């Protein structure tokens, strides 16, 4: 397939509109420009588009009645098996510079995200397990700088970093290595770009920034307020087996005792009643087979995957059979992709179904999670297109400019977002958090997923949207050549 020339188009967004506290509604007309409208509020959830919504042609507003996102009518998928774990351990004291970094990270992250109760004992346990607090074979100076840099063993991931990032992360070999005191993969580090000491530099070889990255990561996975949250977040961090959970939970208990009397130490119960995936769940050829990005094709999913469908014919540059999704929603994705092709926007990358959980790759195997954590990709209700030019990123404030006013990296034109809205698809570029109800809001960061489109309604609503589009021609002005 010939790739179109990659364009660096920065699209200034008006900012998402908040529905309640969890979802974001798109603007009413030209979605990528202009001032924000009023928050969208609907008094009921009838499961259909009303006359005003139909008249506007912005049918995504019908799906946004469902808060949180509805998967009603699409079935209840299975989840990987789990097993019970226990914990016990004892550890040495934390070096002063490392402890200062852990405390600073917890204080800063709690201020950024008051809903998260991350604690110093958890950061300390991870710091000990990942690098012995960066003092085994290395040294910390007064600023937290680690010398020599800490690099983990080579992974199986090919090193495709840019020349500049190879230098930045000291990753010059053929395979990627984790970096820093708390061992982040470079791609994950770039997702968060933590700055724990507030010096304006995100340095993977400074323990203040490493600890901040760990706090941000844990808080993205859960609220860190209960023993179950602790298991969920640490499992996502990489402690996935019962043995590893036993170690990390025991180390949290030990540091909770060692650091007793200091601020921001956990108080919730640490018990053996929480669960994590057993190793048998991930054996190749077993009921659940992890392919590195999803469980697609696992024998345990054969009945679930029989509920899905593939596009029978090519759609522009999208191959026949390339899109696998929920049967009721496939026509929405086909219609949207057809509109993109008609408008001249080339789709070089596209997929829908991927049986995995949400958030970043470390959490996608659903380790220790529940059905509530499944991605809409697992239902075949989400579509990602052209991730190379439409990346998911956290946007941060810069000087006097709020994160909400930062431009978004995307090559999707405004008419393409409008096309998605006609097909009832919500665009992830509007952001997944409630931090930015408008561009004038002051916020330190916001997560935007520009590649991502999802359907938030029911099968009946999908059918109504398909019928509406069948009887309404797309305005010629809505699909100009790109």
C-alpha cells in the first residue's frame, strides 16, 4: 500500500464539553474550530435520536446520552482466569534523596489528581524492586541525578527510536531497554513526560522524575484508595504473576511499617483476597493466548468472536476483512470510512476489534482487572485510524498556556470529524478526562487520543443512525479533496 505523505498538521481545538463528570461532548457544528458551546445535557436515555438531533446531523449527540459508555445489547465477554495471592516481606530503609523524591512525587500527583490516593510506601516498594532505590552500582547526587544511567535488560521490542531519543534514553542497541530508577520503557516515558522536581525537564535518569512518572502511572490505572486498587495498579506496572504480587504487596507492607509516622503512608487493608491472573491463563496454546497486544483468536474467545463481523468489501484503501467489529456497529464504521475515502483522506492504518483492557500497553492484558476495564475495542465498538499521524498524547501546560489550549497533533481535517459525528462516532481527540471543559480552563494536562473513534450507544441506536444516513446525502462541502 502506498503511504500518503505524512503531514504535521496541528489542529487547534475548542476543547471538549463536559457531560456530567465523565464524558465529553463534541461541539455542535464545525467541530475542530470556534468557541465551545454549552454543556450537553439530556434528561433521559430513550435510546433513540430525537428530532432536533436528527435535524442537526450530529448524531454522536444521541450516543452521548449514555454516561458512562453503554455496552448494553452487545453481550458480556469472558475475562482471563485469576488466582489468589498472599504477601509478606521486610526491607531496608530508603536513602534520603530517594525518599525525598518519592514524597515529592506523591505530593505533586495528589495535587494534580485529587481523586488519587497514591502513597509513599507504594512508590518506595517499586523503587526498591526496580533499582534498589538507584543506589546499587549507581549514585544519586543532591539533585536526584542518577550516575551512571540505569538501563534494564534488553527486551524483545525492536529499537525504532529516533536518533535523538536513542541519545536521550541511552538506548543505542537493537532492542529497547527500560530506563531509570523505576524502569520505564521509553515509549511509556514519552506518554507521561514526568517532571517531578519542577525544573522544566523530564529526565529519565533523575529519581525525582522517575518517581513522578510512577505516581502518574499508578494513578492513571486506579484511584489507589483500596487494597484492590493497589493490586490493579501494581499488576499493570508489571507485577503480574501471583509470585510477583506476593513480593510487591509484602514490600508495600514493609515500607508502610518502616515509614510509619511520615506523611502520605497507606492505611487501607493489605489482604490476600484480591486476585491477579494465574500464569496458566497466558500459556501459548491454552484457553487464553496473549499475542503481545490483545487476546484475539484465543480459544476462550471463539464464542465471543462469532458475534462479530468483518467488512465484506474494500473501502478505499481499507482491505476487505480488515475491520472486525460488532455486527450492529460495522455499518457505522463502513459509512465513516467510505466518507473519508470520498473526501480524499487516505486511511493507511485501521483496526477495530482487539480483546484487551484500556489504558497503556502494560495494562492491556487485563491483569487483575474486571469487565469494567475492557476497552471498547474488545466489544468491536471502537475504530483507530492512522495512529502514526494521530497519536494519543498527554498535553501539558506551557508557561501561561493551559493544557486545554494546546494544539493537538493530527492530520484529520474538520470535515472528517463532522463525518464521524454523522455516523454517531465520538472522537477521542476531544479528550478522555474532565480536566478541560473548554480551552479557557486552566489545567496542567489532558489526555487526547486523536486516532480513536467509538460508538457509545446500543444496537437499536446504531440501526437508527444507519437508516438516517441512508436517507441523507452527505453535503458536497463536507468532503473536499485533501
